[in-house]
C-alpha cells in the first residue's frame, strides 16, 4: 500500500472505507512503537524490501534521533538472517549466504 509520502510499503496499512482515515505501520506496531506519518518520508524499510526479498531476513525497527537531525525522528532498522543466524550489516544486500554471488553471473552479449 502507498504510504503518506507516496512510497509503496508492505508494512503500511490504511483503512479509508466510508470516510475513515485509520493509518498504521504494522512493522512499528509489532514492536509497540508509535507511528507518525512523517516517519514514512525517511524510512529505509521500503527501499530494503525493493532491493532484497530474502525470506529469511527479519527486521527490528527503532525510532531514533540521529545527531545530524536534532528535532526529526527517524526509523532505523537492525536486520538478522534467520537461516545463518547472523546479524546482517547491509540489509539492502543481505547476508550473502542465501543468494548467488553476482560476480559469478555471466552476461551474454
């Protein structure tokens, strides 16, 4: 579903039936975090989901205020691979165990 910032996200839910406006982020709700529409603008989760569709990767969100933005809250994500039981340092790429190495793929011209 499309977030208030206009990005497709699997975790965003909006109920607009008969004039309702119930919106929530189900990822943040699962971890009992308070969602606000402004968080969707800088959230890394939609880009991670577009780049990496690994079924074994789980994400744990937290809301923080980075040092560069004193007043604006942002969603930060810690990723974990359930297959290899290790922390994923770059969630856009994954742990490297589940998917073939891109350098081994040959391109025919």
